[in-house]
C-alpha cells in the first residue's frame, strides 16, 4: 500500500478525470482542440476544488508531443515527467506566491521567462496563491504577462481573484471553479473506496461529504483518515461519527421524538447524554438544525430523497419521512428558526449546555410565546393530539413514534393559559 495521501494517489491526470468542473474543463479542452490557447489563465475558486491540478493538466496538454491536445498521450517524455508521481519538468515551473510574491521575485521571474524552454514546446509558469503577490510584484510582471514571447504561458491559481490587480486579470482568461456537488462527490468517494478494497458503511459517505464541504481534497483527506483507522470490519458509522465529531443519528431521532411528544424530560435527557458522551454542544445543535432542515424539506416535498434534495441513506430518509409526517408545518418551521437562533447565540457562550437546554425549552413551549408562528405551532400540536386520541396507541399518519412520544402524547384538550 502506498504511503502517499489519498488525494495525491488519485490526483487526476487528465481533464476527463476532474470531477464537478465541467464548466471549466470542457471549454479548455475545446480551446486545445481548436489550438486557440491563451497566453495567460486565471483559475479561481475555493480550496481543494482542482485549480492547481487543472493547471498541471493544462501544462501536460500543451507540452505533450502529440499536442497541444485535450488528451495527453501519457507516453512521451513530457507526459511522464508531468505525471502524477513524475519527477516534474524543468520547463513547467510552479511558484508559491505566499513565499515568492515580492517585487524582487517578480523581476527574477521576468528575467528568466525570456529564455526558451529546455526541451518542451512551452515554458509554463504556474503561480499558486496568486492573490499573495504584492501590487508591486504584479506591476513588475505586467509587461511580460501582457506581451509574452511565443514560448511562454502563465497560469495563476487563487482563492481570492478580487485581490489580483485588474490590469493582470484583464489580460487573462478567467475560469471560476466551484465546490463539487454532494452527489458527485459521494459517488467519487465510493469509487475510490472500491479501488482501495475498503468496506464503508452506507451512512459514512454523507458524513465525509459534509465534513469536506464540497472540497475534493478536504473530503479525500477525511476519507483517508477514516480508512487509516479502520479495523477488519472497515469504516463503520459509529467510528465515523466519533472521529468526525458528528452527532449519532439515534440521539437526533430521540430529541425529534421528544419534540414531537412535547416531552421535556426526554429532551433534557438527550442533552445530558450529549454532554456526558463528550460531544460538542455546538456541533449537536448544528446537526439538529440540519435534521430539522431535512424534515422541513420532506414535509414540503415527500419524495425529496429520490430527487436528491436530501443526502442520506435510504433507511434514514424513510425514518425522517415518518418523523416529518407527525409535525405540522408551523411546528417544524418554528423549531428550525429557534434552533438556528440558538446556534447563533452559542458563539462565545460560557455555558453551552445551558444554551442547548434553553433551545429545547423554547421549542417545547410554544404557549410561552404570543407570536403568530407559536400560535400555529400550538394548533398543530392540538391537531396532532386529536389524531393520537382517535388512532389510539397505533401509528399516526404512518409514523410509529418512540416510546417517549407515545407515553407523553398531548391530550386533545384546550391549551392552558400561558
């Protein structure tokens, strides 16, 4: 097994292997087919989404003996030098502007740039973290970027394109990269795990995708960490939630059941389990907000799972559909608003547990508020109480509540003054 990090082991070597950036890779490949490649490019976008990798692939396409071509042959000396684990090419120079962004560095680059390539078709400068180049540095580069010799190409990569001075930006072709969609990223991670011959529980990949936040490199790093710590049974859901700090789904199910039943004792018991289990209270509230968001969507769009609006295994989506069915729309919307407000208030809180308990108390007590949404939530709860009384202890609206929900279902009586 290679000791290389997972994201380096599977770094794309052609535009066809780059995922989620077709709006960039397709026009670049067409430009290569038409032999209409510009002398300078600006690749911008969030970290870990393929900017530097695409710059290397573009360099490979330009210097391939069969090129310029959208599909490097992989056999010529240039392609081998610029391959995933190749030694690199003397004619493709990568510069980290974070440490080489001053005016002296720019002057040195400008002087060397006019010398022709040693063995390739083009001399290509890939300037990473381009926003770190100083204004004086950019101005020193301006003339050579504006009117470079025939053999010279520039590719700037940055997360902050607005910090690249306008005179440089105006002389480049700008391609904005995007975060990779969750579905695309999940399928890619599943493919990588298959190639690694590693078993991964079904619920793990959505957690990894969420932790990676749309960045392929970040998601691969998280997956690499999980695979490194996996036992004979592979990467289990329990291991992933523990290592990544996410709340176990059973805790979220329990507190949603408690909200559905209006059961304060059960809700505060869940909070106690969260704290005693060493979970981060803020992460718990963030995960609860994510769950309520899913329930709101499922209440409005029952087939949201099939439409890809919710990223979760089929059994979890089925469970959430059942949970959403017992809440009124006003109840869910109000609960999500209160949890979101509480999450904002938790920043810098000296007693996170108290904040979580206050959030639960607000959700459980719509009678304590006199706004319209709280009144609608009380009506929803009354209607649900009536349906419990009519249906008895059996399933209500297709959902079998947890034990605490059945034990504490509200009676179909008028609300007490509050």
